[in-house]
């Protein structure tokens, strides 16, 4: 069994908490180290095992991630918990590998236009950089996996429409560069169920049994509709955050990540076991309210309740 | 062409505004007659043609519907606009028919348990009452159509699970009683895409080309995911409300109707023409803010924008 299949067992749909990175990256008020630990602990107790715990970025600009190493160590103190970190450059890759992170997420864009605007290089050069990340990983920490996140995979804020075949071509190039898995991200929430089905059906075929990541945003209300389409298309790893924490950097005031409580409910409702207790997740929202009191929290299951006779999948 | 097909042309997916009934039924502060007219006019200008404009209920208990006749007349002053009213008893049916409403919605429950608790009679007796409504219609106003709304069609707050075959059996009984169309309602928001697909695929077969109504709630966040499933299963008429106005009578504080702006966006995004302009709908939200300032408005497209290069279906 490959390392990625060990970290992502195929007996369930895996829903990852990305709030500790994506959810606080733009926040001015964010949880301190102890609050982060309580947050991780509460979701771990609810059954969540995968946490994007931060980013290896300059502390001067991103003080919210200054404690990223301590958070990795804390995550590793919980049996079976997996720590994922975002890295954007070679220095970050080296630091993340030395910090013993389980998974590094490197990113590039589906479109040439957005890759140039965001990373100031061609997609071809981004693939080269990803290849280099794999070499570094092999040298510094062969136990870490690398996930290549393809942003703008369902629509692009610069190019508009994105051809699913193009996303698959880039996913293939990332796999050829040696990454362990690939992610497709609806970075600006442009996707609808049609685009998500088209991309994820091809991704499921391309990865042929290996898990891949789907990162959806709810910017235009389609988050769960898109997640349902991805589940039907065979996707098994989803990103989400408690209360939908994290906005959209391209649309101030707009909704960001898919709400993890609602995402778990949707998956279980559709017959996919997650191993996660929804009511315990809902309880954990109060930790966010304490550490980020002015941050809007989203989600509908938190305002209602589980249906009568609701049964979790097993 | 039957009357129902004239009111619901098959060249588009029809999204109905139900806020003027479902959205204000529980509200203590509600729009006055002129505000209701401005609301209808704004959505009419955006392309909406179908309005549930109120209910024929005792004015002493439901003063928000005291102007229902004037609102019907106003709706009829707009070419092509259709006025739908909810009726709960024989007196209401007679009054609605005399008021020249285009469509009467009569309701019964999918489950014996809920029908007994809600209407204090058996489902068999409800079918008899529906048959009687058809007789009254034939006598008093043959130009009105009757829609039998089946509540709890995707899950029941008393019985829990609802068998799709049972919903179809009741839909067939309603059609046998002479109604023009049938609606399936997720009254308490218990349904997920699996239940909605199961019921709507059978409904599409049962109605064989005749349109039927899908009334979804977003109580547990699955509103648009369920709508996507219903669209794929062949449903062509959807209920929704501006800003998701209207809560859930069974879960205080919970989300109610599907947000009409987001619903139109979803349908267009999936390739189904609606004839409705999303940005004009978003503009109309301010009328609700004026007439019901304390009512929470939901929806995500209103907080973001249409995607770059977004194209409406035609």
C-alpha cells in the first residue's frame, strides 16, 4: 500500500479541516496556540483525522502561522491524526519537511493566465518547481507525501471557462513530476455541479483508485451541490472548515469554504461513511466563537438538528 | 395543450417566488399591500412569472393575507404572471376560486402519521377532500388548476424515513382524484440528494411530460444540492423565495426556503434556462430589507457576483 493510501484509508470519505490554514489566513484576529490545540482536539474527538494546520510563510507577514511547528507536533500526539501544510516556495518546502509534516500542498493554477498572475511564472515552470519539491522530499523526508493542488480547476477569475481536459492534462503532468496525489480546487467558487462532475469523473479515472482531493468553496451557494456531484463522481477527500471559516480573497464579504458540519451531514445522508460525529462538530463551533468572536460562522445543520431517526453510515 | 402546460411552458425551468405566502406566514412584520406589489413588480421585471401570493385563511389569525384578492388582481395586471394561492379548507377553496386565482395548492402529507397530526384526518379522507376540491373547481372556476402538494415527501418529522414508492402511490391517488399537477415538498428539510433523486425520477416517469412542482427547504443546508438532483431527475418547477425568506415552523431560527437568486444561478449554471435575471433579483432584496428590516436574508450569490464570462442559457 502506498503512503498516500495509508494516510487516506479507502474505507470512508475523508473530510479534512482546513480552517486552521485557509480559515485564518486572512483573519486579523485568530486563535492562539492553545486555542488552536483545543480546536484540533475537539474535532479529533468528533472523528476528524486530517488537518491543514498552517502554512510555511514569512512570520513577519503571517504571524498566525508562527506556531506551525508546535501545531504539527500537537497533531502528531493524537493517534492517527494527519498534519497537512501549504507551502509556496523552496524555503517553505524545506522547513515543512524538516518539521515532519505528513503532507505538503504545493499549488499551481489550471490556467496559464492565472498561474502567471498569481505565481509570476508559466505553468511549465510551476511543474518544474513541483518536480523539484519531489526531489527535496526524497532527500529530506521520504515519509511526507506531496499533494499538487490545482487552483481554478472549475472556472477561472481571469480566463473564465476552464476546459476539464486541460485540468486533467495538468493533473497528469503533476503526477508525472512525482507527486503522490493531486487536488482540484474551486478557488473562486465558479463551479457548478456540471463542471464538478466533468472534472471529477475524469479525475477518478486518471487516479484509478488512488485518492485525490476536492477543495470547494461556497462563494456562490453551490458548495454542497458541487460536493454531492463530486461524491457521485467518485471523489473521496474533501476540504471544509468549521462554520465555513475563511472568506474568499477575491470577493470581500463572500462565503468561503464549505461548512464541515454540513459537508459531513451531506456525505452521511448520501450513504458515505465519514467516521465523524456531526453534533460534536457543531459543539466545537463555540471554540471559534471564543477565539474569533467577530468572524461570521455559516452553516445550516448547526441552526437545526439531525433528522429524526438519522443513522450514520458505518 | 392542457391548462397546466399553458401556465407552465416547457421551454424553461420555472422557478416560483413563494415568499409572499410561505415567506411571510410566520412573520410578525410583513409588507403592506403596496410593498407587496413593488416586490412582485421587481421580480416580474427580473423575469419571474409565478407567484404564490398568499393563503385563504381567516383574516383574524392571518392578517398578512387580508389583501390576497387585491394581490391576485395586481398579479393579473402583469402579462403572463400566474397567481398561486394555498388553501386549507372548503371555504378557502371557494373563496380562492371566486377570487380568480390561477392555481390552488391543496396539501396532504406523505405519511399517515403526519397527515393525522397535521390535518386530523386519514390520508384516505384527504384524498376525498381533494376530489371535492376538483368538483368545486369544475363548478366555480374551470380555468383554475389544482396542485396537490405532498408534504414530508423526502422524510417525515414524525415517521422519519419515507418510502419513495409511498410518495408515488399518493401522487397517483391525487391524480386519480382529478388534480392537474402534484408537488413534492421537503417540508422539514430532511431530504438529501439520494432521496430527491429517488422520488423525482419516479415522479418524472409518473407525470410523463406533465410538469410537477418541487418544494425544497434549506433547513439542513442541502437545498441546492437537492435542487441539482431534482433538475437532473427531470423536475421543471421549483419553489424558492427572495433571500430564502421564511423559516421552518418546526425548527425556530433554522433556514427555510431555497434562496431564489441562488436557485436561478444553479439552474442556469447547469444548463437550464429560467428566463430570470439574477442581478435584478439581487437588487430586489432591498425591498424585503425595507418592509421586513429584522428578517434575516440568506443567499450567497448576493454576497459575491456572477462568475466572469457567465452566460445565461437561452
